[in-house]
C-alpha cells in the first residue's frame, strides 16, 4: 500500500527484495503450514482449537482495520487530488494510514507468536524440517513457461 502511495523504489530493487527470505517468516509458522502438516507434527485437539481461536480473533480485528484503512486511503487520495494540496493535512492523513497498516501487521505478528507458543518444541522442529524440505523441492523444480 505504502509503495503504491509513494512509489519510491525502482522496480529492480523491489524484485531483488522479494527473492530474499523474510527473516521473521523463517522463525514463525503460518497457520496454513500447521494445517497442512497437522498429522505429521502431531497436532492435538486442544492445540487445534486454540490456533483456530487465534486465527478467528485476528480475522475479526483485521476486517475492522482493513475497513478503517480503506477509508483513510480514500481520504488521503481525495486530499491529494485537489488542485492545491494542504501538505499538513496530507501528511497527517498519511500518518493515520501508516499507523493503521502498522496495527494490521502487529495483529498478524501477535497471532503468529501466539500460535508458535501453542506448539511444543518438538512440533516446531518438525515443522521447520517440513518447511525446509518443501522449499528444497521447490528450488529444484524446473521453471515452467507461462
């Protein structure tokens, strides 16, 4: 969202950044990975219920924040579309957009931390092994023409 608003990075720099692994993602476990390997780790019913609750809480919070963000971006767009832009107002609106984006990312990170804390160390280790094996297989697959 911010990149679209400001557009400050050249396309080549953006492409290079996408190729590097996310250092935070590499130590947390997205719910999709856990669901995919629930039997392999093995995930018990209590853990499954707790993880589901954390996901539902995030979804509820994220929907509210996404609506708020959409309204804030629209307000900023309208301010910037005027023939004469009130810079102080635009910057204030941008700061509100950035704060909401931060809140969305924070909510997501909080959920991932809570989910990781539900998993036993042996489950985390097994998920890491499964993730690495999957990444290794993807690295060795031949590229397909679109």
